[in-house]
């Protein structure tokens, strides 16, 4: 097949959708398909175009053997919702223009949402190229924006919900990353094919890192020494509620040799560094985003990984990719999420689940594992074994390919839980 993947986010940006989609593109190419990426000039999460891409309206490059077509985007650091809309719609318009002009004939157009508005571009490109539209939903929007207090204009809410339903109805296939997302969509669009395609992990990269990484060398590089390292790697955004981790770090300070490390960037990072200074935390270190290829080794150097989210009903259906990355590297996790994430961690016996936004409970869980190295090791091994069996990205890509080809699942395929 000739497949176009339309996404606002793609490497060299770092983040969950960037990693997942670049991995999917590479695997579809390995399976024999022709894949083109239509994406924005990289700017996320800094809110400014990366230095090597500045001064351009469009460009093309090849990454890992995949043709990548990049369109102009209005980049902004502002948290103002109007500015965010300009950001989204600038790429909608530029991707429509460049998509008609540069990507050639296609048989399948895969759109990553959010941002939901990119579905407008995907719909038009699929219609005029006589291609099938596939909508991948990694976050229910506008529900998430409403729950986070980002979207409260009634007219925009109604318009967004209309667009959401329109795109579902005009898609050949809708895929969701969690059971909650899939069930939500199926409850509204009963006559459409809706499938669960979960997040996953490149198990080869992470299990290799877990087995071969020079943990001490990584720790020396970042000045961590022999401390017990509690790590967070990912977006520093509103949804993560990372201020809870800082308050837990304050409770742990002086009671054990524990260092909290944060790798990544995002709109809340400045506020978090300020809060750490206000609390006088000497056991917290912040680092910039690292290249994707380095993250398996960095995560494998953690003693314990954190996967936090705020206390919102919306997040009961969340399965953050950072869970699978830590598990694949045999690093035990503490998850502050109820719902599907809790069920997965308990089923895999890969870590501890605590209530969201509860610094005391989080501090207690960290100290429990800090003082029980045998349990720590067992949880790590359990997690690695579980994701290798159930969340291998190669298997997930094959499952996705079968949906695109409208082939039945093989009888021997393991059931998705």
C-alpha cells in the first residue's frame, strides 16, 4: 500500500506520539509498504522552530529511510488558547496545500489526533486522493481539553464535537489507544469499524538497554553517584501534575539517599523549577530532553520510574507510553493513575499504584521500594516479561497492518487484554 501518515508531531521532536509514529512508519516500510510522513517543522515542546529548520516554509528530508515532508507552522510558547488555535490551524492549512502538491497518490491517509483539527486536512486529502481515511485517537478531544479547563467556550465545544463526530463517520477505520477511548467512540458510532491499537514499546531497544547499559557511567554523566534514583522522563505539562512529585521529594528529603531526576521539557517546566527552588529541594535535578536513541539507556539507569497524572476521571482510561518504556527496561514503576493503568500494573505485578495528587502516599511508596531491593528487582523483571508478551510494537504494527488490509486476525494471535 501507499500510506500517508499525517501528524503535527514527529522526530527530531521527542515525545510519545513522535516515538510511536516513527516506529510504526519504519515497521510498515519493513513490511513492504511505501510510507510518507506529512508533518510540521519541528517546534514541540519548546514552542519555537528548531534551529536547523528555521527560515523555511517547507522542506523534505529522509529519516530512517522514510520520506518526511514538512510544512510551515505558527510556533508559539503561549499557553493562551487562541494562540494554540493559531498553532493548530496554521498546520491544518499548510498541510492541505503541501499534501495536494508534494505527497503524490495515496491509498491510505492515517491521521493522528490530537489535534482533532488536523482531521480536516486528513479528510480533504483522503477525499481528493481517493484514499481511505484512518483516524488514530490517542486522546479524546475535546473531552480532555474541557476536563483540563483549557476549552470552555460553548460555541467551540459544540463545533469541536460536531467535527469529532463528522470525522468518525467519514473514516474507513478509527483506532483508539485504550479500552476507554474505544468504548467511548463505539458508544457514539456503532456502525463504524473501531479497533484497539494500544501504545507499546520497542522491546528490542529497551531490553537490550536494560541488560547492557553501563548504569554507573550514565549516573556519572549526570552527576547522580550512588544515590537511589527516582526518575521521570517525558512531557512536563499540566496533565502530569508533577508538582505532586516535588512535594513528595520534600517529604523524602533527609530520610534516605534518594535523588529525583526529571528529563524532558514542556510548558510547566519553568514553574516546576521555580517550585523546587521555593521548597529548597536539594534532592531534585532537572535535565533537558535527550535524543530518543539515548532514552532506553537513561531510563534503564533509574532505580524507580514515576508515571504520574492528575486526579481526573478522564485519565482513568490512560495508558502512558512511559509505563511500557520503564517496564521494558526492567525498571519498577510507581503509577498515580486509576483505571486501566492501575489494572495493567497490578496484573503485571510491575510496580505500585498510589492515589493521584497525594504526596504523602507517593513518598511512602518510594521509601517502601527503596528499602526492599529484592521486591524492587522482582517488580522490574515482571514488568519486562509482561510488555515483551503483550506490548511489543512489532506485533502491534502487524495487527494494524491487518486492519488496513482488512485481513482477519490469525487464530493463534494472543488476545489483547
